[in-house]
C-alpha cells in the first residue's frame, strides 16, 4: 500500500474587504456600490449624520419616533397602502436611531431595485407622519420604557449611562427618550425634525449585491437626485466627544428585592479607532478578556466557579472616544465574590497577556473576517458604519493588515495605555471603574462593602 503524504496546510493569504466604487451626487449624497456576484437580494443602506444631540432637550426621543414613522404613509399613499406596496415589491424596510446616526435599511430582490428606490424616495422626501401613527409609536415607546425598567439588564444599562456620563450630556439619557420627553411628542415635532435634519448633504448610500446589468448610479440619481440637499455647514454633533461624569469611578447598586440573579455592568473610558498605537490590539483585548467562553472572565466565573451563563467584554468605539464594557448576570448568592473576581481579572490585565491568548484573539478576528463579510448585507452594514465614523472601508482592510502584526508587546502596551487613561489600577482596588449592579440590596450590600472597592450608592428601583 502506497502511503500518501499529508498535504501541507499553508497560512491563509491576506484578505481585503471588497472594493467599492464611489459616486458623488450633486445634492451632496455619496453613493458606494459593491458588486457581489450571486447575491441576488440587494442590500441598500443609508447612513445619515443625524445626532441625538440634534433633538430638542424637552423632546428627546423624537428622532426615534421619526425613524419608526417614516414609512407610515406618504404624500400619495396611506400607511396601509404603502405597506402593501413594500410587500408587493418584496421590499424589507427598517430605520433606527443610534448614537452613531440615523440608519436606513432596505433589502430587495435584484429585479425590483428601481421601484424599491422610488419607494425609498417617497419615504425620505414625502412622509406625512399621520397623527394617529405618531401617537401609536409614542404609546409603543412608553410601553417599552416600562418594559426596559423591568428587565435587569436594561435597568442596569440605564443606570450605567446615568452614572458614567455627565448629567448634562445626551449620552447619559436613553437613546429613545424618557417617559417625560416621549409623552410630549406630537406630529408637528416629528415633521419639524425630519424637515430640518433628513437632508441629502453628508449622507452615505450603499448598494451591495449582484449588480451585473444594473446602472446603479443612474437609478439612484434618478430616484434620489431631487432630494433636498440641505445645509452643509450646520453643526455636526456626531464629532462631539461625550462628557464623562467627574464622579463616575464609583459603585451603584440598583435595589431589586427578591432578585435571584444580579446584573453587573463594569466600564471605563475607552479609545476610538484613531487611538495612538493603532486600533487593532483592542478587539484582541476584548476577545481575550471576555469575548468567548474560553476568555479570562468566563474561564473563571463560568467554567471554574459556575456563577454565570456568560459574561462579555468589549471595547466600543465612537466617532470620538469610546467605552470598555464588561456585563452579564451572575447567581445572586455569588454577587460579592463575582464582583471581586471580575475586578481582579480586569485589573490583572496590567500584568500582561500570554502569547497563546494573543494568538487566539488575532486568529479568531482575522480568520473569520472573510466569513463575516461574505454577504451583501454585512458588506453594506460595514460600509455605512465606517461612513458614520468618518471613515471608509479602506480602514477595515488596513486594520486587518495591522492585526497580523499584533503581538503580546502591542497588546500589553494597548492595555496599559487604556488603563492609564481610565485611571484604573491606581489607589484602591476598583478605582477608575464605573460599577453598576442590579440586585437585592438587602442581601448583598454588606458583603459588597466588605470588599473595600469603594463607597456604594443604593438606588431604589422606581
């Protein structure tokens, strides 16, 4: 029997994000197209540089209500008629507001791109915002607010931003507004916000999919070329760096009597993608600390101790600045011990990371990239996300190239830079971290105080 030599497995070749083609329309809209052969459901994405800070203080949440009612009737169609038109043309539509900006998603089969773009034109330029539909969405949002307060993870998240950001900064309040601001919103508020902010200047539109035989730039210009340009010199609040609370380095316990689990959120100021030394080490750090079941946090709290189903850590960049977050739930009877271990693990990053840990993070992020960006929708999402961050997907490719050079020394230096900037590891254990928990204060307060991590503020869950 002849032995067959085993094939040599070579390392993968460097991978580039798909190349896009850019077309600038006279009204200020930038179109980027990605031809992805075989992807016959086309993904159309729009990123509008609208900031939550554009909302009137007394009407916060109006941007979210506007996004939800864009397709609830146009100049020529009622809400029901327009819904039938979307369904008839096989169009999936969605819109949402976030700190990064206003995003609009549309997916449609290739053969219906032209009528789909006309429907998009009507959504963007001719919405009528019927009072009944606005009122319905206001009621829905108010119900969501009550629901969010009843879910421990949401409640802890709300308290975290309230503690972490300065009280006068928009980031300290919910994206979708509070009960007081949302219930005041009427149809005229929504229409006024749309007229002022939903304009073509500065918008990035992306079309990705099998584009063979389609003149996408011509189709887009025919549909959206008449969209009002709007002012190009208005303040761009997306460039605003969120103001942090001066007393953010503290512990807050949201009292939820009888809770069988405790929700934990631990955070600190993090970098944006322009950070000194490059962005590439930071996703690796997030992966190594709490990005997988084999990461440091879960290796101890889940696998060794059995305190949690899973806790995750990640660096979350904004256009300027960012935040590092570790969050998840633990068994109520392990609350104090879990917090002690978490702080110990996170602060232990200053002692460095192993070559094996770094390589596992680099390999996971780099080698899964071709799969992550294999479909038209993920390509379009990445392109719009980069645009709202003031970048192009050239950054995505360059970052993957840089990722290949990341080693233990760079990761250790990146964590030290982050920790120094956040004031972590100085003074008492836990200093510099914003720690928010939602659990039974009567059961855990004394054991938490015994940890010596700092003063604890108890907030009643009202």
